[in-house]
C-alpha cells in the first residue's frame, strides 16, 4: 500500500511486482533491514533505561513490524545500565508465551538487579490485554521475592507504546 510497509514484504511478494527480479528483491530487503538497524543505532546514544519513552523509541523499529508477538527481557545492573538482553518468547499473532520462571533464570544468570519486559502487539494497538496485566503482576511479585525489581513492562504497537509503570500497574515509585 505504501513505502512505509515495504518491510512487510517477503522475497516472493517483492519478486511478484513487475520489474523486480531476485537480485533487486534481495537488495530491497537488505536496505529495509539496514534502515531498521540505522534507526536503532542512532537512538542508542539517547537511551536511558529509566524513561519508558526512550526505551520504546530504541526498540520500536525492531519490534513493531513483527507479525507475531515477541518478548524481550532487558537486564540491568545497580546503576540501571543494560548488562543483558534476551529474546524470551516468540508467540502467536496475539500472545507471547512466557512464565516468570523463564525470565528470572535469565536475570539470575546475568546477575541483574532489575529487569524490564518489552513486547510488541502485531495489531498495532499497544493497549495491554488482561494477560499482559496478569503476567506483569506475577513477574513483579516473583521479582520481589528474588530481589530483582521489575522496572517496567513496555508494549509496542505500531508507532506507539504503553508503559505499565507510567500507567500505575507497578505501584508508586
């Protein structure tokens, strides 16, 4: 429909467009990936893991175009510096399948003091589902027992994001 959706096209779909052969289709896909990486690299310098807006901006290009839900775990040290990042789950079109156990195994192995969960909604609507709210609560409670603080759970949908912390689901600061 538009140039902004070129990242959604597969090699086969590109080749089906008149005038685009195999080589040109591969070049287009490479340029699309390069554009995503450039956007992320330029945002890297301004990321502060204390502001949901900068976290969402940094991960938006990587996650908003996925056709399935993807969950990432960001692991931070005592000064809120990123010490690890792990893809935790690749779900269905409307669900990322995770358990608090999986998250904390990764966090403990990395030596994290705090964590941030981030996932996408392929629908483009970042509003949390009942399941998103429930898993956030479970992870927060499990983290309190392990002394690993859940700083936020950010949902990216299209060009927007939702922060569980900003919305008050993680309690008062």
